[in-house]
């Protein structure tokens, strides 16, 4: 069992926007870019495909030109209680240019769902995508979405995912129990133990690479390194990147992040 590092002020350590210049402007920027991307891609976007019975159990599927080489599942972040799949459509651009379909699932947010339920929803979305697109499946995601993507690589989850690339993941949930947002998340000791990827083994046959911005909060660097050490997998601290722009590499098929996403496939 991994000892949870005791930060002096957990809320401060897990705050991101306050430590990023212009941090408050990013959500509007993401929304605008995502909408423009969906408009530009036209018929190669299949929006709001239903993968389960709950209202947010829908995903957006973006298709490349020609037959897909496989599929990348991108899970959005927002500390499990913010944002939606429609904020991030533009991040499909890089994998699409490399010939991969990209699925962006929605999922039920806290406090309507516990984190374990969100894990089950993303697993259901992965199985759904396995019926739609042939070829290798990669799970990636950012922040809380990085956590859910990492869970798809854990030995206790049976999904057709072959590679996971968590971006700035929350891999050890113990420290979050001390934050004010846990009034919404309701993480308890049992859920922290079961749902922390860093406390689970990497599933046989799955490869992993953890990605994080070198300029992120110390807590996120600790989270990324902890997961990489527990899984004995590579990790990259991307130079000059913070928590909000570390995902921008997904827009560029030639970026180191996109190269890492598809390594070995």
C-alpha cells in the first residue's frame, strides 16, 4: 500500500487555475475550439452515440479518412464533477491524422455518481467501442480523466484496451480525501484503495506511459511519478507544460505526446 503524501494544504496543492497565467480563460477557449472542430469534420463525427442507459452515457466518435487503424478513447477531466465530452473534440485531431478513430465518452459526474461507478461507465464505453471499430484500443485522458483511463489498464478491469497513456492522472486518491471537494466526490478509504490505479497492478498484455507537464503543481508530478513507479512504466514530464496546456499535443499528429500515444501499435 502506498503511503499518501500529506500536503500541508491539500486544497492549494490540487488547485491548478490559480497557478496558471490566464487560467480562467481556458474553458471558453476549449469550448470554442471543440465546436469549430466538430463543424469542420462534418460527417466524420458521430455525436451522442448511446453506450448505456444513463443520460450522460453517450460518446462522440470521430472517424479518420479511410478505415481506422484502431481507436483512441479520450476521457475528459474536471475532478470527476466538471465539464463534458463536448469541451474536448479538437483533441481528436492528432490521432485522427494518424489514422485512428477517437471516441470521447461522457460519464455521470459527482455527486450523482461515485468514482467506482464512473470507472464502470468508461469500461462499458470501451466495450461498446470494441464493437464499432476494429484494431488496437488506446485509453488516454486528462487529470480525473487520466485516472479513469489508467483504470482501464488495471488488472481488475476486463476491457479490450491494449495501451494506456494517462495524462496528468490522479493515480492515488488518498490525498483527495482531505480536500474540500471531497464533500462532492465522497471518496472514502475503501474507494481510495479500490479506485487508485497506483494501488492496482497493470493488466498483463497492456503497455503504459504516464505523461505530465513539467510545470504542473508538485502534487500532480508526485501523482504521475507514483503511478509510473508502481507500474514500472515510462513517464514523461513535458518541458514547459502546465496542467492546462499539457493536452495540446493531442492536436498535433507529430507531437511527442501523439508519438507516445501510438508507440508500439
